[in-house]
C-alpha cells in the first residue's frame, strides 16, 4: 500500500501526498482520468478485467482516443463526445465513461451514448480491413451487420438496486422470456456494463485481483492501492505522480476546480434563498431547513469531496441562524 501521510491532504483537493511526501493526482476527475488511461496496455488490462474475458476472447490489441467526437450532432449543433473510445483489432468497439454525478436523465444519456457508439462502430467497421477484403456480394450480405459494442459506465454514486452486486450487464431481452424464466439476450452484440463504485468499496475489501486494483485506484486514488512490481501497474501509478504531470494538465485541473467551486457556491446560494422564501411564505423555519437539505443533496450528487460538503453544512448552519 502507498502509505498515507498523517495529513495526506494538500492545498489542492485533487492531489494527495503519501508518507514519503510524494504527491499524486486523484484519478476521478476528467483530466486525471484521461492521464491514468493514456496507455494502450492499461486500457487493455482494465477492459479484460472488468469484462472478465478469458484467454480465447481477451483483447489483444486496440486503438483509443479521448473525448472522441461523433459525427452526429445534437440540437444546437453540439457534437457528442465519448470519454474514452476504444476499437480493438478484431473490430469490437467500446466506450468507457466515468460518471461522478447523478443526473435526472442518466439512463437516457446512457442510451444516447450507446446509440452513437453503435453508429460510429458501424462506420469504422465498414472501413476496416476485414470488411474491405470482402467481395461486393459479401459486402451486400453484411450491409446491416453491426459490430460488437460495449458501453462501460463507472459510476461514483449508487446506481444498482441490489446490495449484493457492484457490477451488472444490461442487455435487450424478451419480456415474455423473462416472465417464463428462460430469458437469453436477444442481441448479445450490444451491452452495457454498469459498475457501481460505491457498492464496490462496500463489497470488495482489499485488492485481490486486477479488477480490484483498477476500480479501487479509480474510485479512491493511489494511496488506497498496494505498491506493485508489475510494470503495468507501476507505470499507471507513475502517470499520476504530480512530478510527472504535464503542466497543461495541472492548469486544466485548476480551471476545473474553479468551475466546480462556482457551481458549489451557486447551489448553496440558490437553495438558501429558496428555503428562506419558502419559510417566509409558510410563516415558519422548515422551508429554510428543507432548502439547506436540498443543497447538501445536490452537492452529494455532484460528487463533491466529503470535506467540501462538511464545509457547506457549516456555512448553511451559519446562514440558518440569520
């Protein structure tokens, strides 16, 4: 384990320091997540462990891109971007999304991203060596064929209802077959892998597998995983060392945290005013209290660190007494 210092926090909320004074980036922010995964072998190892692929089906080689633009536009001409886009040598297409916050249309977003992943996968498959090597007759026969696509969602908030699992696979099933207890996927080439990192931390104690290592590192940071002589795991931790970080990455993190703090202050102000107004309208203080509770709930859903939420509670209590 990378031993934590007695005070492993720093002046930067996205940096932690071990007992030797070595500073590491926490990998659950967008820019630092990309820094962690900026290595083909790391992505391959992460995918093989999460997907539990055996030797016959494991990913051998791949290409990847961050914030992959999909050439289909949302209303307002906003392009769709996938966090991590992966194309394997055998024409499987995947995206990895790290989700820190709940969202009222989260399932809709998953569906939308999966649709774009499928469209982009089909586009690239039709330009692959495998497809281009077909005869014209074979190409016509495969006109509607889509490649295997997998959407992987790493969620830093509770999403799975069962208390007994931290990972689930969602696919298309027949309602009749489900009722009859004989359900098999209707289309196994398209699936969603949902990882509930909150439940993972409750159910999986310690690091006993490569999946444990990656998920604990992503959800808790470098100080929560053991040191390793495995070159792949060691290099992943080295990419998170502040001393190895690109200055542009550190600049991006400063801007990101600045934006987050503005959002945080806006939530406090909005819910304080809401509670104050409702309290006055009702002639009692409950409205103000409910507004404060709403603020805390929103900040928790935003994925703000516990120390920031504690600070917000203190500020709200001070406002409540006014």
